[in-house]
C-alpha cells in the first residue's frame, strides 16, 4: 500500500546551505530538492512535505564557464518595449541573493505546490542569518 501523508503528519525542519565556493546551479538544485521534500522517505508528489531552507554566502557562489560574461536575466515589464535585461556578472556583484532565488524558483514546479515551497526559502548574501531560533541544521552538498 502506498503511503499518503496528511498535512498534520508533516514535520518541517530547517536546513542551512553554505553556497561559498559552490556552483550556483548545484546549490539551487539541492535547495529545490529539500523544499519539495524529496529527501524524505515519506515524499509524495501531490503533497507539500518539504522543509525550510536557508542559503548563506551567495556572494561567494560561482558560475562556471563563461556564464558571468554571456548569461543574461531577462524579464518584461508588461509595457510596450518593456524588455529588460541584466548580465549575470553585474547581478552576482550586486544582487547575488536574487540570482540564487531565481535559480531555485526555476527548479520548482509551476503550480501551487511550487509557489508554496518557494515561501520556505530564505537567501542571504553574507554568512549570517537571523533564524537561529529555528535551530537549523547544516546541510552538506
């Protein structure tokens, strides 16, 4: 018989991922994995059973190859001629936390489960966070 988790049975833990010296994409993939709850034996694709993730030191995360010079983040404002873009070298220098958030959100499903999982993500540029009261565990990549 297949295990069907109930919302009342799900216990959420907090994990800290240190992105210093790690690849941006690999860190984001591991964070998305935890946010979905796929690391648990009680995982079910239809249920929201993921944990909380804190990513620190995003300013020390690396992009491999020529991505810093060649990769862009593009978005549209909704107005005519409103296509905006920013290079990843500028984005990693100024808003590395936003770059990590975009990478993780791109790896989550585009439905209500993915949007709910995205609310459990906390991203910080530096090495400190203000979630010590939640007693987060270090997660090794």
